[in-house]
C-alpha cells in the first residue's frame, strides 16, 4: 500500500474498537500494521454484528489492511516472538499500540529493555487501573441523563461507541506525536491514555464542567434540539422526519427565507420584545419558534422542499434507519470515492470504506480487506523476526504459531 | 509550554468543535497554535453554554493554550497578514488547520504559492461541498433511529457532538502524518476530510453497512443494552440506575459470581438448551437474562454492592447527571492529574482539563487558559510576521487588527 505513512511499521495488540481503529487508521495511511492475536483469535474475534455463519463483520471492519499473526501467548517462546516483533530494528519501527492488560513481559519497562527507543501507546480503562468500556464511561460522565425527549427521566445511552472512536483517533495522534519527538531527540516513551479521561476531558472542553461549576446548572434533556441556538426536528406531511439547522445567523435567515416565515418570526420577536438574531434567544424561545415552523413542515413532504432547501444552502437532513441510509445514500456507496466494493473472504462482497482522508500528495488508496487470522504468520516471522525457514516450520509444528 | 510537539507552529482558522479541538489538542502537546479570528470574534465566539454575562464557556473550553490574533478579514491588508502568518518560514511551521469556507485567497492553491510546502488540513461538510453539522450528519447515517427504548419509533439524537470530536482528532492525525511526509519528501499537501465521510467510514468500520448489505437486516433500537453480547442497565432499590457489563466471558462469569446467580443462569441455559458462554447467545437471550438479574438489583442499593463489584473487578458504572458527576466524581476534579483549578479571565475559577495524554518523556503539562480575543495580536505581528513596531501601530490605528 502507498500512502503518507509508507515505511512506518506499527505493531498492535488489541481488541474491540479503539485500538483496532487506531491501527487501521495508520494502515489506511500506508503504515505496515501488524496485529498479533492468540491462536484462537482475540476477545473481539467473533464480536457482533456477525454473518449467519458467525463471521464477524465488526472484526472485518476494524482490521482492514493489517497483517495478522497468531501466536500462543501462554508459551514463553510465543512471548519472546511477540517481543521481537514489537522491538524489531528499523528507524520507522518500534511503535506499539495496545489496549491489552499489559503486565510483566509486555509492559513498557520490560519491552524497552529490548528497544530503548520504543514508543508504546496504551489505552486503559481509568486512572485507577479499573476496566471501563464505552457503555460504562458514558453513563458515568452524564451524557445519557441529558439525552432523549424533553421531560423524560429515563437515561438514553448512545449507540455509536463515541468514546472508543475518539480515543482510537487520539491514540493515532499520540503515536505520531511521540514518533516525531523520537526522530528529534532519539528518545522513545510510553504514552498513556484512559477511556475515562478522554470523556472527562471532553466534558471540560465542551464547557459542561464550567456550566455546572460556574453557572450552577444541570443540563436538562432537550430532545433532538440543537443545544444553545436553533436546530430542530420536524415531522413532515408524509411522516418523514427532518432536522433543520439555524445555528448561525446565516443559517437562521436562510431558513426563514426559504420557508417564507420571516414576517411571522418578526411578529414573534415583537411579541417577545427580543431579537431572535441572538443565538441564545433562539435557544430560549425554541419552543415558540418551533410552533411557528411546525405547520409549514407538517403540510409538506421533504420531496416538495428538498430542492429549494439545497438551492438556498440550508443545513438540513432527513432521519432514516441504517438500512435506508445504506440503500438510499450514494455517499454510503462506491459512488463516493471513499468506498469500494470488495470481497471480504468468508463474508462476501459489499461496499467497504477506505480512509476518509484525501491526501493530495498520495491520492486515495482503495480499501484492503481484513486479513484472515494468522494469514501473515509465516511472512512476519521471516521478514520481521528474520527467522530461518526451518525454525518457522518448527514453530508451526509445535503449535506455537498458526497460519490462516 | 513544553510537550512533545515543542517547536511546531500551527495556524488555525476555525469555528465550533472539530477544528478548535484539533488545534487545542496540538497546543496541549506543546505546539504553538495561533488561532486567527475576525475582529468581532468567530461564529463560535458566543456559543453556548455561556455565563450569566454572556461569556462562552464553550469557547474557553476549546481554545485553551492557543495564541489569538484578531484581524479584519474583509480588508485586503488583513488578508495579506493572515497569509503571511500561515505561510511564515520555519521548518516546523507552514501548518494550517481550517473548517472555514475557504475560497480564493485562503484556498490551498493560492496559499501554496506563498509557501509551496504548506500542509493544509481542511474539514468540510460533505463531498458535494454542502454544509453539514454533527446534528445533520448523525440522522443522515441512521444512528438516532437505532437509539432509545426498545419498541419506540422516535429517533433520538446523541447530545455529545461525537462526529465533531472524532473528526477533530482525525484532523490532528492528518496534520501530523502529512508533516511527517513533508519532512521526508519536502512536499507539502492539502489534506481534506468531510464530516459526512467520517461518519460514513465509521458506519462501515463498525460492520453496520455489512450488516445491512450481507445480512439484510436493519438494527432495531435496543435501549441501553450493550449490542451483541450482554450489558444492561438496572434500577436499584434506592432508584439509582447502574450499567453492568458481561461482554467478555470473564466479565460474564464475574457478574454471575458476585450476584450469586450462576445456578439460576445454569437453569436458564438448561431451559434454553444453549450455553450463555457464547456472546451471541447472551445477546439473543438478553431479556431472559435481565429477568433473572433484575430482582437482585431491585432489592439492593449500589452502596451495598459497590465494594464487592470493585473487589471482583466487575465492569460497571452508575448513571448520573452532569452536575452529579462533576460533584461526586474525583476523576472530574483536580484530584485527577488531568485537571487543574485555574482562573479563566472573565469567567472564573473552576476545574479545567489538560491533555488526556500522559507522555512519559515530557510529563503532564497543566492546562493553560484560553486567550482573550486578540490577546496576542501584537506579539504575533512582531514575532511571526516580523513587522516593525511602527507598522504594527498603524495596523491598530487603522482598525485592521485589534488587541484584547
């Protein structure tokens, strides 16, 4: 594979979303990413969604373009081999990403005795060493309590594993930043990140901690409304639901113009004695604004206004299920250069995304399927660990490593 | 500021979440990040949450540790100055992050005539050039339709701007990857990313597109359940709600052991004729499993089992509001080295997060407040553009630039 990171080699010991995503992101930028797993596959090897035959669409989705080696990690020789893969020489190697519980032989202290300039990025649960997953971090920082219909008291958890996706992309940044630092100073290092801290930091970054500490308020549920300005979902004449945005002054004016509601809104402003040009005023009076706009949407189907909305540059979208989105949206198909239809062995042929980045110097690379477990065991032992053929054969015979 | 990226200079022209987050992430790793804004502040300068005085806690949260320059961008000399700041010489400079609608003078083609090795990372709405925000991208790819109580038909949008947070962190990776490539080849480039493509790619990466295309199914709402294995929220005796995880075999066994439900679950397995050691079986039979476990939680308060859960290494958490989380959780306070209490001028003193990264080679840097708008105008014109003092004075006098 070409790509801006061509020449870099990263070793990944992982499971689930964040670190597999980090490794794949690097692979899709051109790095040689080696994922090692125990002989029977990692904890995520059969993670749902799965096909009718039990093959994991999830695993296939998060390991595209990597090389796979399967090793018995309980065997001392297996552990030695992993150490040699992680610490193999090369100016652009010695980069290790993990979210496994690393202890003893696989911790930074031990590994760096084999390669002092090792860069190791570890994603942990929380700072106390406790396990955590997206599903537990999210309730603990408060998002489900602020999600869902106004007035409801039941918490609603997000379905997208957002904290994992954020943490995984941060792991990429942390690795690239530490590698840059190594190039200038010669020094490797351990980079640690916890899923809980990623969420805690965003809570502060978005002003939510300040809102509690300075304003002394708790944010109530606001339904599907855009927080802090105007943005609302509407049910249309045909039952379709749309999301319409009036976040900026320009979006707000555009929305009034295309719906012909400028006069009605001016009357509302007179009644309120307040200008709705102020985003905070739009937020506070959102229920009144929605009252004015709702009948307009209720009497039209999106097909009747879509063209006018596009022409006016309105920021809006329809709500639809995953299946409808995949069926209807060319942006989720090979019409979008992000996607290629490709054959994932054991699963089938379907639209698969490459990297969302478009690097002008290298162009877009089409996606590469995920490996079969152990598909590259032999070649990695030869080209990275540089073992002679006979020894590789013995490792297979003794069951210390496995092929696909 | 110290940090692994010390010496790097990044210029940011941005508003809202993603690119401000990207710039701040780089600043918190030690880069000199210069955010330029129009004289009255960018589109996000008064974004909610705000204090009673209308100061944006959001802006303060997403611009920590940057330098700020305020320039009249409608003035040709103002545009020239921004060009000079973006394209200023220096091996570790010439790095530009933006989500502004760049056209003409601020597009890559024009800017790179001033500095051919410029690296410019642009975040756009969608590949058709249409505007998009987190609130529109999310419904369009299907997540709100799959979120919320089982059986309900109303879509529920997430409150965390997850796509923005993901895209912002990707912008960091894209910039670092392109800068690495420049160091090796001498070539700059334009790196483009769209918010819609970031979401589209994750839909594929998580196996959801495959689920539709290969299995032909649409994912229904599953409430707060962990998808594909076992994980459920329970209401406890005191009305508290907890999330409990049985994703891995180890978590599942631990949960049964600490609740004393192993025998009951074995009876259920006999009845079902299926082993619940299989994560897919746990998912399919989650309602039955929950039926067995619910009375246990309903008859206890979390205080009664928290210690036993911790001792057993159970993966779990409580649900709580933002305010309760901030009040009760030491991880969201300066007890956690991630946070420092600091004074944000104009707003007040509260716990502010630094970088969630812990880089062993550089140690943790405490967070630095956000600048006042234009706080560094004078020094940036002197140390980056290298204008003589007299000319800087004239720019202030003519109202082309502004200080804090």
